[in-house]
C-alpha cells in the first residue's frame, strides 16, 4: 500500500501557492517494520512502521546536510496525513501526500 511515488503538499498555509515535493517509497520490510526511500530528494536514514492500531503509521528521518528532519504520517483513505519537524530550522510543517499515477 505504501510502495511507490507520492506527491507531498508542503504549502505553509492552505491559501499559499502550490508547492510540492516527492516522497518515494522503494520498499517496505514488514519483518523489520521499516521502509527505504527518499523524501524531498533526501535519502531516508532511519524509519519505523506501525500497524498495531489497525492503521499504517510511519516515521522516518532525513537530513539536509545541516541537521535532521523527523517526519511522521498516517495513511488515511489512500492519503498520507503527516508532519515534518526540524529543530535546527525551528519548524513544524503539516502536510498531505497523494499517490502519483
């Protein structure tokens, strides 16, 4: 359900001009509860998946070379609803992602 290419809507506010970046899931290892891929063209360095609550929840870490970004998302009706945080940038960005055809 998760493997593939996703288009992430990263607008700061709903009224902002469209701004999207790719989230690419290359593989999911269910035994290790992890995934491989990239977010915003940055390789995922660590990840976890959780389905214990009857839904798919993911978390993963990327870097921009200056610091780490922590991303979390829940798959809801075919849409990923998530957020990204970066302490070094003092930011929290809520986002949604839809699967690309």
